[in-house]
C-alpha cells in the first residue's frame, strides 16, 4: 500500500476508536454526573449496576485510540501532550477516581457517601477535561518547528470552558437515556423527567458552540460559510435526532431515546471531523504531515486488524449477556 492509503486507513481506525470510546464510555460518565441528583441510594445502586459489567471494557477503545495515534501519527503526540498535559492529567485522574469508586462503593458501608462523591466528581472532571481538550483542538495551538510553543494553560480559554461544560451536558443526556432503557419504575420516571431538560441544555450549548467556532478558527469559517455544501447535512441530522429524542420520551419509548442520542453524537462528531479535514495538528499540519513511516504504519496495522474484531466480539457479547433491566436490590456486584 502507498503511504496515502495507509494514512487514510489509520485515520479511519483512530477516528472509529475515539468515537466508540465517546459513545460507550459517555453514558457511564453521564450517570456519574447525574449521581447527586438521583432520587435515592437505591437509584444510585441501579445507575452504577447498569454499567458495572461493561465500563472497564469501554476503556479499551481509549487505549486503542491512544496507542494507534502514537504509532501512526507521532507528531500529534509531540504537539498535543505538551499543549494538553494538565487537561489530560485531569481526565486520567477523574477516570481513576471513578474506577476506584466502581470497585469500593458497594463494599463500603460507613464511607459510601465518599465513594459516591468520588464517582460523581471523577466522572464530571473527566468529562469536562475531554470537552476542553476537544475545544483546544478546535481553536488550535501555537506550533513552531514541529513543537508546541505556547503556555501550560493555553488550552483553558472561555471557548474550551464552554465545550467542557457542553460535553458534560451531552454525557448527562446520554446517561439519562441509558437509564430509561435499563431501569424501571420510579427511577425510569425520573430519567424521563430530566431528559427533556438535558436535551434543551445540550441544544443550547450546541447553538452557542456552533456560532462561536467559526470565529475561533478561520478554517472552520471558510469550510462552513465559504459556500453551501454537504457539510450542513450533519447538524441537520443531529437536530433530527434531537427531535426523535424528545418525541420518543413523550411517547414513553425506552430504546429510541438512547439510540437517537447516540445519533446526535455521531453526526456532531462527523461534523467536527469534516470541519477540520485534513488538519490533524492545527493550525497547519495535515494527516500526511503528521504520519509515521509507511513501514511503521503497516506493521501496526497488521496487529490492529487482529485486535479490533476481538474487541468488537467480546464487547457485543458482554452487552448481550447483561441485557435487560436492572432492578433495585439486583445487580452485577
């Protein structure tokens, strides 16, 4: 294969891995964000039990995307890590606290409230950090001689703060619709009640970020407003999915709200990719500028083509085994 083909293949693999992580880890981060607002401790048990069998497997996609990015596009690491050290550290710290809470909350009686807080704050911090990192990618970095030339807090700006809180709201919506699908009774009714509020919040933040982004990055302005093109299909489809979320909640649907929320994420994610394509290290470096040697890409690709089917198989099997409702007093632990 030529380098062009390998680079595009790797871009697709990494993009798929990141999207899978956002979708599959997003709803359990969202449940953590919603934790303080749950009706009672029994509802919190159900919320955690609904994701306890699958949350650690979801992290596999983060590892796959990160390792593939390092091997296929090393320039991304050499620029992004110095630019985002603090943001990435906060994300990993949040994920660690959340993971510990999964294991210890059910075993601790006297200090359970502290593990509730660890689960909540770990989820919130990880979600905010991920959103801020995405915002930093959109606004770009100061790069000189293939190295980051900015300061430690360049990633934290009013725009990235908004994207951070926006992703928190989006994850909370994903968590609420997941809970609709996985719970019943008063817990499900609570999830039905908060979903329209979260949807309105997400759409509001979506509108603010959409209007703000072209002013943050001239490339995005040109891509969206230079002339009419197919790119406008993605926000239109995201809004259509939002309509299906609202309608299905009003009709007391159980699976459709979650699937439609996933659709919002997918089309927003695709819109972001198209907005920046083919820039991978903003403001100037393309996929091909950042790519490793073709031999390195091919060597890694052979291994990944074996690993991805295995990950997809055991992920599908896990979700199939633990399908169905989670009830108070029952669960994985």
